[in-house]
């Protein structure tokens, strides 16, 4: 196995249904422009509220991809 370098970025995915769908949306969207995605790690979960009710789930996701030089 050769040496590699990976870049890590943080994304925020949102969903009106669940944290799982919010995280999946972040990864699916990133994969359209970023190649060689390797790892996705959910680092934080929160919710957007209006009038005391949940209106949106948010998932902060760190994704890593191979950095080609």
C-alpha cells in the first residue's frame, strides 16, 4: 500500500424527517463533486425549532477523501 494524504471537510446536512436522512443528504450531495470519499463521521446533531416544534434536523458530518497531488 502506498502512502496517501486525505483531506477532511465538515458539512451540514438537513432533513425535515430525521438526523439519519440529514447525514445521508450531506454525504450524497458531497459525493457528486468530491471523488474518492472514504469516511463519514457524524460529529454533531441538532434541530431547528419554530414555536417549540422541530422543523428541521441537522447533522454535522466530517468526510474525508483522498487528496491527489
